[in-house]
């Protein structure tokens, strides 16, 4: 058997993916069972500009684990990949390229610019699809979609037209979030709000025909040039007599009224507020209520307009602010300026301060759509969020407070709005220009210049990717999808909108479940971000530790936030090496063996192997049937089935962490540390024999099952090893894949057979393992040389336990190098013995006379005791120090306390041993 000594992950990663992909194993068509259940995931489409980051790697790992698991279980699986055209991000990317050439998009014109973006996509977009192949993501590339594909664009136009015809899309003049840098409108969700230190300016406005002044407080004095009223609360005694009065607006020659509105917060500032309907969303609403004029004083470049007055026109908004304050001061109308922290809105992408502007945009009314989504939740509990708390609440609360969605964007890259304007001002919304001409009865039309918000097309993703509006076989088979895996920050932007659109156009939810992953933070607990440069590149981690080890680390993140810890990946790299070495041992001893699942069935006659109940002699292997399964075989079969049952259960319940832990401990502890050790004698026997063949076959069959269980998490190493196993082939595949070439990814996932869970065998093996572990502890604790054989005295009042020990005597003595094992109902041991308590009330002693030098050993133990004592003294001093206890993190304090307790326990153990050595 030719198998390299060292595992090289890169080697395995290089070979298998391409073979899987070209053989069509990722496509649902590989499944030939007409009655197979269906499992579908649509990928959250990464931006075409994007490259793989940890968030993707985490989501992809979880989706791939589920997809591979379902595929091996016989489901017709589709994991559909694709990319988003990412309107603003992509346009900015190409703008930057043009800038290097000394050009901008206007030099090219719309058509050439859009051509340029497509060329950029062809040349440098979609890096992520290459990286996803490295990840091992078993997506069906034959169904890859792009939100700007012709089919998907057709779905976008269809939805737009239908919603327009239903009166749910309208064009209107409204106040919107405007980014003066990107020159586009932004939805509320594309705006970051954060507190910022600033100033609150108290401005005085003279009341006409009186010497009174009304003071208003504002953070944006420059907007006063656009004020059209002062508002007070009708219940505010201080201003009651001023309601209806006229105020002279300083720096302008305009008069404005004092109005009363319940909205005014009497506690804020002076209780009187300036109202600028054109430049503040709340003032805008109040302006509508009181039919106030809208005076636009700031333009789309954040410069003052001519309506701001000649002195201000053309000034930047911040320059204008200084000038306004200066002039108020000169007029003696600046009452005071105080420091003030307030929330400021910035463009999520370029961080420019948002300017609220009144502008003509397209909007989507959300009330009916929102009700459809709320109904799905209240009547069918769809989608089911994992975890349910807090996400279901967050989702429904948000829906309940949903406002209209601004869907137009002043960009060139995206789905151009399917609305045309005739010379007479008529608006025609249509699926195509031809349809628009037919509707208008003229070809003299101009199409709306704006494009749709990127999220408009992503909202249709679960059905537009499957062929909608055509009722395709794919749409019938794969909608709704089974689960959506995503991050919590796009529950509103994306998840809720998909639900609303799915409910509206497909009549049902787009997915059954929504799994919200945790966030991977940097080692300091900070969010990874491009600007902070604290991100960990998953590809670098793949290169260093292998894809499989990285996937295992990511799979167990689950729904909680974690700090990135490379040590964890390293430990799973070690696990991969452990798997490799264990498999290598099995393969090097596989002559005459073959994977054969019949070895995993324990027949009734094998359930009661003969037992020797008298004291057995070392080297006597009596008690084990010549070829039949011995106790450790029954035990590993039981452990294997129990593991399979609980891993399947954990995967169905989205408990990925638990699945990983269960597999890890089964493979490392049960299989490697114990089963291989226990069978070593038999499988490495020099002489070929039926017994050796059977032991080897059984070992390799257990290994094969373990590899299948691990495959969804660690696709590469499991395939690499599985392909080398003797006896695997087409018969190993799930029946749904009968025609495929042998590959572990289509092998049947072990379901686990509860009838093969043998609690008695597990109890017995556990007792033996316990005994062996205790003796090994004593050997290392007492510094007994590895070559020395020890005498073992066991006292067990329980007869059943004595029988277990007796029948395992040969194994025990081999694994602990015993010269003699004496088992009786009561322990009688010389004083100078190392002792331990065993399960089931049994006791163990290892006489030390002749094994070690007592004097020397006592001295060594005393030195250890002293060392521990001085450590404990230091730690206790730390705890006495109140500033440490107050300032150190709670975990650190708890750590110190635990360590002190450990030392105390260890010290008393040492004392006992020292006394025994007298
Ligand atoms: Zn911006």
C-alpha cells in the first residue's frame, strides 16, 4: 500500500474538486431516485466585486456541510450559486479605473460606461467563484446566476410592472437620503447613524410687530435659510400666545408663521423649533401636515442654492454654516453655542454626511407586502429563524414599522427602470421599449435614467434564479428552498424583502428556515473590516492549515459570535494529521482485508462471547471467540452507531458545534486511542490468518464509516483516504447514485442503527478503559520507566466488574505492561503502593517496591509540592490585592481561584503518595 507518511492538504485539495465538478456530482441530476426528497439552498449572492472573507467562508462551510450531508442521505440536492451586480460598489470600482486614465463616466457616456463595466466583470469580477472552488463548496455551477443575466433582468421588469399596475410602485417627490459624494439616493438601510460630538446653536428670530424674540436650537444653522415656520407644542404654556404670530426670518427678507404641532418635543432646546421641510425628514412630514412651502437651499452637491440668497449661493454647506453663525452674531441674534452630541447619518460606503433632500424618486409601498410577510409568520410560522430568539422578534418588529422603500438610484450600472416618458408627460411602465411604444402609441419616448436599488433584484433571488416568471421544472422542484444561511446584518435589507416578494409572486415563503450565523471577530473582539485592516484572509488560512481544518473550525461557530483563534485551526490541522496517520496504519495493515459492512452487524451468537471468570494469566487470549467480534468490536460498533445517530440529529437541528465535537471525540478517543490500540495485536500479527483478515477488515470498515461521517465537514482528506481503501466501490454509494463512479461524496451517510447500540458493551469497555487509564496515570506520575513491568492488584466487590476485568486481562496487561494482574473482591496491597479508585466502587493498587527508588522519589515529590506551594502563595497574594480583583476581567479572577483549588487537590494527592512511600 502506497501512502505518503505526511498528509499534504494541498495535494488533496488540488485533485478532487475538479473531478467532482466535471463528473456532475454537484448537480441534482446525479440523483436517479424519482422519489428522492428535495433539499435546496440558494447562496446569498456575493458581490461581483468581492473576494472571499471570513463571513463568506463561514456561511459557505455551513451550507456545504448541510448540502453534502443531505446529498449523502439521498436527497436531490441543489445548492445554487451566483453573484450580485452590486450597483454602487461596482460602479465605484470602474470609476476608479477611469480616474487612473484621467477620465470619468460622463466622458464615456452611459452606453460605453456600462460596456466597460461588463468588460471589468469579465476580466476581474467574480474572484470569489475561484475561491469557492478551493473551499470545496459543492454548488451546482451549471446553474450559476448573475443578477444582471437576461433572465433575471426579465424577472425584475416583470415584478416592477406588476407592482406598478397594482399601485404598489409609484413615482413621487419626497425627502430622501442623498449622498453628495456618490450623487445618488440611498435607502434608510444604506445609511449609518452614529453619535458624534458637535455644537448646538441657539438662534433668535424677532417676532414681527413686537420686541420679543423666539429662540430655536439647531445643529445645522445653515438650514435656517430654508425655514418656513417655527413650531411649538400646543400644550406649551410658554409659547401659547405666540401661536399664529409672524416671525422675521433673519438673513432673508422672508416672514414665517409660528405654528403648533404635537410632534414638538417641549424638552428639547428651548421648546420652539425651526422647520425646514426641504432639508429634514421630520420637518418634511410636518410641512406636509401644515402645507408649508419647501424652500430648497442646499443642492445635490451639498452647496447652497440661489434660494439661499446671493451671499450664500454656491457656498459649501459647512462654509455656509460658519457664515450664518457669523452674521447672527453680528446681528446680536446668536444667543449661545453649546457642546452637543447628536446622531449623524453617513453614507455606508463613502462615509460622506448624508444630506436630506427633496427629490423625485420611485418608491415601493410596503404596507400590503408587509402584511403578507406578517401573515406567513403568524399563520405558518415561516420562515423559522434559527435561533428563534432574538431574530423572530427583531424581524417582525421591523416589519411592523416598515416605511416605503426608495427603489430608484442615480447610477448607470444596474437594472434601468422600465418606465418611459412621452413628450406630453405621460409615464408608461412596460416590460420592454416595444411594449411601451405600443402602449403609448408613439415611439417618441425616453426611458427613465435611473436604475433600481441592487436589493430589488436580490429580493427576487429565490425564484428569479429558477426561471420565474416561467413556471420551469426547476421552479416547481426547488422552490421554496429548505434553508437560507446568512448574517444578521441583512435580515432587513434582504431576508425580509425575499419573504415579501416570495409571498407576493409565488404565493408562499421562499425558504422554510433562516439560519443566522454568528460573527467572527478578530482576536481582540473587534469586527473585522477592510478599513481597520484587521480581517483574516481565509485563503491564507487554507494555505497554512488546509481547507478541511479551517472548515472544521468554522463549522462549529454556529450562531454565536466568536473571536478568531488560530490555535483552534491548528488543533484541527493536528486532527487531520491524526486521521491521516490512523488511516495510514490501517492501510499499511490491510493485506487480505476489505471494507465490508457485514462486519458491522453483530449477530445474536456473537452477543455472548465465552467469558473466563477465573483469574486469567497474562498472555492468555481465551475469552475471545476465535474470529467473532470481541467486546471491543461490539463496543466500537456501538460507539459508531451512537455517534452516527447523534451527528445526524445534530445536523438536522443545526447544532454544528455539537456534530463536530461528537465526531472529533469519536475519531480521536474511541477509534484512534482505544480501538486501534486494542486491535493492534490482531491486525499486526506476522502470520496471515483468517482471524487477522477479519480483524483488519473490521478495523478498515469502521474507518470507512468514520470517513463518511466526517466527509461533509472535511471533504478533501476523507475523499483522499477513501479512494485508497480496499473494497470500496459502487456498492458503497447511496442507491440514488447507482450509476456514478465511486466517490465518498455519494456514499450513503451512516444513519446509525439504534439496535446496534450496546450499552452493556459500552459499560464493560468503559470499565476496562478506566482501569488502563488509571494504571497509565500511575506509571507516568510515579516516573516508572517505560520498560518496567508492573504488578496490578484490583479489588472489586462487584462480581460483574470482576468478570469484565478478568476477560480483558490480556488486553490490559499488554496496554499497561503488567507482569501480573490479580483480581479479587477486596484490595490487599502493600503499603508502598500507588492507588486509584475505579468506577463501580473498585480499587486499584500498583506495588512500587523494586520499581522506583523511594528516597529519590519522595524528594522529587516534595520538590513538586514546594513548587506548587510557592505558586499558590503568589496567587493568593494576588487575590488579596483588591485592585487586581476589581480591575482584572472576571474570567481571569476565576482562573486564579480555580488554579488555587487545583493546587490544593494536587498537593494532598502528593502528600498521600509520599506517605505511602515511607
Ligand atoms: Zn456615498
